[in-house]
């Protein structure tokens, strides 16, 4: 073989090799660089990275004559762009490509790279994309979206990587918003300042921010404030949100009832013990100078009864299995509901992962004949109802006695179907001058002192409406003028079973402003012992339009229980599915089913269920022991307390004879001993969990290496004996 | 490849694989790999305290760094040993093409990594025992991890074709793998970009697209993206091509 031939062969081979390598590079470039390789197979269980049907529906609604432009701003300069963000920016881009593909090119995608000191940086600023300064030279990075159709524009100023799962929803929501022409109206009624209070500069008080849920609502809806004393709910409100209706008036309940029956939709949060409401108490309202008074408990007594829903405002659900922490303490009334407690077959709750509820109440579903109920959230079987005083004491001490009811408690549900009025006898009378009767339950003491309304725990439930009515001077006047009232006529208490009264009284159409006395005289001959029904009174809902969503907690939608501040960016991020749940519910009720299908895969958190179960099991085992120890401790402390009562009045010193001194010393020793035992038991409780964790750790870390070593040694020994035998 | 060739490759593969099984190196590397993956996951990653039934953050996160060191340790003997002992001549005089030998040896080393990954199964059982994990990302995570190992292994194979010293092969391979892992990092990119004129930035950005890391993370999240799979396959193909030309240049 001549050397020249070898050289030529090897150079030919080398050339082939280089050629192949070049081809590989080119293929990679074409596939990766030009975006042809964005074909993805999404193998996650919830198809986390595939566009959902709702998004596709929204994209399908885009008018081809009014295309949607997505301007994607992403800094590309690697000197300033953190790697986390550049990786994320590629995911965003891939998802936006999916949007473009699914829209039949009705979505126009533009990518801009606003690197420092470029024209595109100016454009980013014009579009209100949030720049983040990354170095001392003042260079900004951008990662945001501007979505525009015609003159309508939506901006997502910064795309936070920790909210990746919400990205599709954010984009779909923005598109939905720029292509829709009219915003639905959401009415909000609450005994708390959920809408915030305006800044009042004269008193140098900062206005309160609205609750985050309300701020979120304002992004997509027109939010309208509805007074707690309202006697009519505007029919153009597509969803009425009622949050903690403490001291609600029967007249207001009637307004809600009629609104619902005329095809309205209601989202109501009642709460046996509203922590947030308590914290508002005593605050000065800068507008009126009055201090805010929020009832501890709320109820919709007549409406719930009318629908056949059971609810006790004196009972808080304690759940040993789903318990979480509240103010640094383990608290069985702070419910941490995992996916298992959430209805998996309802579109609004389907892919919610975890919910938080604080001191929630329990509902019972209506019996047959009432509206159809669908349970959305429920507690575990390790739960029971406890009274309000005990629930409040859990702030500082742990629950001593607990017997699981063995039944799941309903925490939230959705009612649909046909609703019958809770006021078959027509509107309840406005409570003028403390006149008894009407829709009020019997047993109400007439003339409750006005100051009492803030402390509903001190009076029988149901009496609150009376107290509330008297303290609100505007309410009776308003009711008298806007509603055709048949007040002083004797009225049978509202009962769901009462036969539906047809509006037989021809007299009632008399001018609504007619004096009450006149109304009475006209109504009396037409229907003796029965009140006249106003002409627009509806006794039963028609069609499927009416719907109710009930939650037994109002705190759960307060900022602190749904959001927390992100360490990196300082923006608020969701800590659970409470906020998505609220928005889902509003969207479902306001008829935007498409958006609903988008968000339903919000969170990807999958907790260690097994460890929770173990924790519960261990605690059940130890609870009796702990209880008896704590009881002993209490007894000892009490004994010491009674001894110390004998003091010298003059010198204020303890007078103890030697025997008592010995006794005291003994008791103190016992106290120390018991406290130590309690600590030991608690330690032992933790020890079991720690032991399981330790075992898992050791098994994982050591089992396989030891097996590998064993196999290696066995093989080596066999080899040696094989060679030795030869 | 006809039937005969497959038999030859199979025979060579068996010989190579058994030589791994018979050497203590395999066991040492397996033990180190298992201790490292599990140790990182459970001790540094605080897997049990994370209360998150997924393997992405606590487990797969560490794999690239482990492969950067351990894959060259498995691959360094691929060709360097043959060069040193002179058996390369013998091997290549056998009635098989160099490509068969390259494939057989690469597959044998790849099998070692397959075993290593299979032995991390306890963590999968653990995560299924503790919660209800999403199967998809676990599967893609393992595939991505395996691709990463094969990528590092292929690079090592290419390096070992050029040197007769295992130590040199190991050090150079670690350096190359580390580079391929790190080139996506801004600190490094900065350093390079500052020393280059304006046009150099585009080049640097193109190079950073070649970083192993990006392609790994995409996949470990639960999505097979065509370009990522293609990227790893390309790396393996290119590295094996370089191996072939390296062997040829040694022989010539």
C-alpha cells in the first residue's frame, strides 16, 4: 500500500466524516433554530404543556377581520438575561407558537428583543412592559407580553417563571378580553370593606386596598358595589357575590331571592366565625367617622332554609386529617384541603390541587324536591363540628377533646335546577320600630340595643336581623319607598313547605310609594290573613339560568389565605387554589365557560399524602395519653392556684405553714414532672414520623450500594475459586 | 448490517460488557453513582421535606453534574486501554469494521449506565409510596438523564480514541463535558463575549445553544421536544464519528 494512496483514502474518509458532521449541524439548525422542532409530545398526566379546549374555543372566536397581535418582549442579551428567565422565555415562545397554530393564523406573533439601548427597548416601555434592572449600569431586562386587537390592549408586564402553569390562562384571558366587546357586571355585597375604602386625605389615613379577589375580578368584569341593605338587585348584574353577609336583613334576602329566581346567579360565602371580619372591627371609617362593626357570624337564614340547605352558624368544622396551621399553631379548624377533598368531576374544581379554609361551617344538601346540589368541597371523615367558643380558643391552646363524627362535612356546594322562593308570602316587612313578625323567626327579643349587633354570639341566631335593622336609619325609609310593602298585615312566618301563593291581590299595584296604611286597607279584603304579593314577585325560577355557589367560609378569599409574596420578584403569587376557585366560580356563573376550561389546570403541587396519613394515625394513638396528661397538669396548676389564694391582706405575702409549704413544693414538682412527660410524648409523636423518614432515607441511600457491593464480592469470590480450582 | 455482522457486534459487545463486570471499576462507579444521586436527593435536595411528589427538582436536577465526572470514568477505558495494550491492532485486524467495534463498545458502556439508572428505582418506589406522582415527567426524566449519560459517554469515547493514557482521557473528557454543561451559563458567556468583537456575540449565542443543560431540563419537565431529542442523538452521532476518525488517524 503506497503512502500516497493511504493519505488519499484517509482524507476522503475524513472529508466524509466532516460532511456528515456538517449535515448533522445543519439539521439541528433547521430544526432548532428555525422553529420546526417545536413539535412536542406532552407526556404529563394533566397535559400541562398542551393547549386546552377552552383556549382553542377562545381562539376560534377571533374575528378574522380583527386579528389579535401578540407582541412578545424578551431580552436576548446573555450578559443581562438570567438563565432561568431565558429558559423560561423559550417555553413561553413555544406556547405562543401553539396559540398561533391553533388560531388559524388569526393570532399574529411578533417577537421583539428589547436589549439595552435599542429602539425595541423604547417600544417595550411604550407597551408598559415592566423592565427589571439587573446591574449597576442601569441595564433592564424585559420578559412580557402585549396582546392587542384593534384598539383594545392587554399587557402582561412580567412573566414570572414560578407561575408557568398559569401562563396559558393569562394569555387566553388577555385574548378573551381584547376580543370581547362588553364586560359582564359582577355585584359585590359584603358586611366587610372587601372593595377597599378610598383614601381620605384630610384624616391622613391611607385607604384600604380592595381584596385581591376583587382586584382580580376588576380585570375582567365591571364590579358594582351592592349595599348590604339593598332591597333590589339590578337585573343587569350577571353574578351577585355575597361575602360574609353578617346581620343581613330579611328584605335584602328577599331581594336576593327574587334576583335569583328571575334568572340571576349567586355566589355566597357565609361563615360561622369570620376572623377577617373581626380584625375590621373598631376601625374608623374615614368617610363617615363611624367605626366599622362586622358581625362574627353570618348566615342567609331564610334563603338557605328556603332551598332546604342545612347550615348551623354556631358550628365550626374541625378536621384532624386535613388540619393546617394558623398563626404558627397546628389548628384543626384551619383546613388544608388536598385534591382528595375537592370534587374531581366538576369543571370548576376538577384540577384544583389544594384549598385553604379557616373556621368553616358545614352544609347539608337539600332533600329531594329542592334544587340539585353538587358537593364541591368536603372535609375528611376525621372531622366534627365544634362550637364557636372552642374554635376561638384554638388560637392559643390545642383541642383537648375530639371525637370524629365519621362523616364528611360539606364545605362548599353548587345548587342548580329549579329554585322556589324562600318568601312564598311575599316580601318580608321592613323592620320599622321593632315590629315583631314578618320573616323573622320567633323568639326575637324586640328592640335589641344597637350596640349589640357586633356581638351576634351573644344573642339567639336570627335576632341579628332585627338589631341590624334598627341601627341603620336609612334602611326602613328606603324599603318603604322602593318596594310595595304590605307590612302591618299579619304575616305567617316564611316556610319552605308553605303553598306557593299566586299573586291574586289586584290591589297591590297601587303606587309603590303609597302609604303603608293604604296598602293595608286595600290588601285586606282581597286576601284576608295573607299578604298581597307584589306584581313582579316570582315564586319559582324558570329555565337553567339560576345557579348558586355556596361556601361555608369567607376568610378563605382574603389575601393572606390565597396569596403570598414571591421572594424573587416581590409580586404576589397564589399559594393555593383559593383564588382560582373563586375566579372559576365567577366565570362559570357569568357564563364564560371557555376561559374556565383553560384555568382548570392551575397548580402542579402533588403533596406526600402518605406522610399526612401517618401523622394523623400517630396522633390518634397519642391523643388520649396527651389529653390525660394535660388534664393532670391543669388540675395541678389549679391546686397550686387555690393554695395561693390565702394571702395576708396587709403585707400581700403568702402565709404558708410548713405543711402547706411542703405540699406546694410537691405540687410544683408534680407540675414539672407532668410538663416533662407532655414534652416526652410530643417528642415521641414526632419520633415516629422522623423514624419513617429516616428509614426511607437510609433504604434509598444505602440499600442499592450495599447490594452492588455484595454482588461484586460474590462474583469476585466465585472467580477466585474458579481460578484456584484450576 | 447483515445477520453475520450483528453476531459479530453481539460477540464483541458481550466481551466488552463482561470485562466491565469482571473489573472492580464497575462496582466502584455504581456505588459512587448511587450514593451520589441518592445522597444529593435526600440530603442536599431535602427530598422528604419538599412535600412534592415529583423527582425533577430533588433528583434529576443533580444528574448532569454527576455524569460530568462519572461518565468519563466509565468511558475512559474504551479505546485508551486498547491503545496502551496494543490490542487495538488485534481488534481491528478482526473481520469486523471499525464501526462495529465502536458501536459494540459504546453499547457496552451504555449498558453500564442503564444498570446504574435502573438501580435508582428505590426512589421511584418511594415517591409512589408517599404520594401520587405524575408518571410522565418521571419517565421523560429518566430518558433525559440517560441521554445525558450517553452524551457524556460519547464525548469520552471520542477523546479516548486519541490518547493511550486513561488519565489524560479522563481529565480531557471531564473538561469537555463540563464545558458542554456550562456553556449555557451567562458568567462564562460574558467572559467570552467581552473578549470578542460585536459579531462574536452571535457565534457565542449559537454555541450556547449547544449546551447540554437546556435540552436536559426541557425533557426532565415532562415534554419530549423534537429538537432536544435530536440534539442528544446528534451529539452521540458526531462524537462516534470523531471516534472513528480518531482511530483511523492512530492507525495511519
